[in-house]
């Protein structure tokens, strides 16, 4: 085992000598950054006087105007201020193009996502282009949010015990919620699913050759004749694959986070998640949610790298392993199993392309029993990934050892 460090250096040297590793990694990092930078400038809004502005312009104006709203509760007073600004008689504007009402866009979104337009006695009206999303009491608004979430629980076919547990979590949330500008963290969370796809693709391309190249080049037996041993050699490959994949996760999220912070600022780490995501039941901040998704992605990276090594040892080639991983990525990205098939649907939701997203980790109400309590998907998912990673590692080692003992 004392030779493990030597073998790890050798494996990393082989890995970084492959041009494909550098090309794929740098390309995906660039695409991750562009997925943050380009969309706000490609979304254009036309004003009443014929001018136009981008979503980024609107967001920067909202950041400046909403500074005095930070830390304030989303209550009746804030709703009244919003409705007054949305009134057609309100003429103040921060610039010649962007209306002053953008200051309350986040509050209007919160009310709309709570389902305010469907509340009895209130309706969504429009006068001269000004939209009034909600005019009722905030007590009714928060009650409507709770009712909307409970309907979602029914749609996911939750058991009575799960509903009771989620109700307790909802009761722990203090209302009214507190508003804080958090555009940068919303950007990071929205791009998590892109990072999941890129991680799966990067793992499929870079990890299988770590083991398979020695089979294709007929150098595996020569390496195994050294004094370093079979177990140490496989542990070096496993360590290299896992650490490279986890570092790739950090690089991808850094490529997402840095442009987000540069464009929208760094404020919003402690912002209450229920304002931008009313469907979330968990008592989290936006910064905590971003850290959780990074942790889930790191666990998925461990799982995918171990799976890639296992498949490479099964087929003694990187091409089938790469094809299976990319094929699974495509299928899991587009195929959804209806919630009526509870067990199959929940198992399928733990695919990395499904779980590493806001809807998969933060908004999925399905729980996993754990002794006398329940675990949400963002807690149960990493455990599942790490257990599967251990199983695939052991399986890959068995294939490796048997092949080296009598594979020729």
C-alpha cells in the first residue's frame, strides 16, 4: 500500500496526457459559463414606447431598486406597495425603458406561484399593461400556498405518514416569509441540471480509458508483473477516477458561480428559499440549497466514476462503457415515469440527470423511510450514490483481479 502514491501519480500522468480529457473538460467549462452569460442577453422585452431591453438590464435595475426591500417580510404592506406601483397611474421609472414595477417582480412571481389567481374572491386582472397578481390578505395567500403544495403531495401519491411528516415541516416555517434579492443563487440553481448533464458526459468520455486503455494496448499484464500488486494498482485507478470526477464537479460549478456572482452580485446566500421557490417545504436558504446541490453532484460524480470503471472492466474497452453511460444519460434526461407508479417513479428520480436539479432535489416531496423518520431526496440520494459506488467498485475489482489472474 505504501506504493499507492506512486501509482496515483502514474495514473494522473496517463490521464492528463490524453488530449480528449483537456478538450472535453475545458469545452464543458466554457459551455457552463456561457449557459449563465448568454440567456439574460438573449431574452428581450419591448416597452410601450417601442424601445427594448434585455432580461439582464431588468435584473440589474431590480437589484438596485429592491435594496430597500431586503430583510422585509412579504406581508400585506409589501403587497399594497406592489399593487400601487403596478397601478396605471404610477409613472415613476428608473430609466426611459425599464418600468419601476420590476422592483416587485420577485414578489409578483411568489404570489403567482402560490396560485393567487385561483383564490376565490381574487383574480388576475390587467389594465393598460399593468398586472395585478393578488389583492387579498397575506393570510389567505400563505394558506393558498400550503393548499397548492398539498395538492402536489396528492399528485405524487404520498402516503398519510409522508403527508404528516411534510405538514410538520411546513408548520416549522415561520410566516410571513422574508424577501432578499438572490439572482445569482437562482442562476446557480437553475443551471444545476446543465452541470448534471455535463458531468455525466465528462465522466463517460474521460474515466473508462483509465482502465480500458491498458487492455486495448496489451500493457496490463506487464504492469501487473511489477512489485506494486494488483490491489494497489486498482486502488490507484479508483482514486484517480473518483478525485478527477469530484474536481470536475467543482470546476463546473465554479464556471457557473463566478459569472453569476459577477453579473448579479454575491448577496442572497441567506435568502429564504420559499420566496423564489414557494413549492419547497424545507427550511433552507438559497445558499444552502446551492451547497446541497454541489454535494449531491459530488456524490453522483463518485457513483458515475465507479460505474465507468466497472463497465470498462466488464467490456475491456472504453467504447461500450462510454456508449452505455451516454445512452443512459439521454434516456434519463427525457424519460419520465408517471407518479402513479410510485416505486418505479421514485427510483427513476434518483438518476443524476433527474436528481441534480431544483425540481429533483428541492421540490420533490417523495420521502424515503429511515428508521423512525424520513429523508428527502437530497439527503437520500447521496447515500444511494455512495452505496452503489461501493458495489460497483467491488465488482470492478473482481473483474480486474480475475482477468489478470487468468484472462489470457
